[in-house]
């Protein structure tokens, strides 16, 4: 197993550049480690999403087409 020793302060951009230098296999391992953590979605956020889904079901015309919106950005 490869080891990496870092005894320096890095800002986020430097960390990103360091990760880009890793092999694809190691980059995937980092990705898996980051996203495998239990990420709890706050109840408040869940409520917002459920409210938006309910509104969309009641009035589907309020939804915007992504293709059309993306052209205006």
C-alpha cells in the first residue's frame, strides 16, 4: 500500500491539485471514502423537498423545462 506523508498546510485548491496527481484508482478510493460517510439530510431540508413535490403535483405547469431555462443562463 502506498503511503503519503504530508506535514504542510494546504488550502482547498492545493488539496484538489494534489488529489489530481493521484492515480485514477486512488482518486476513486478518495471519492468513495468521502461519499460513503453517513450523510444525514436535515429534517428541515426534507420538508422543503416534500413541499415542492406536493406543489408540483398540484400545479405541474409551475415547473420549468431545463432545456429552456439553461438557454437563458
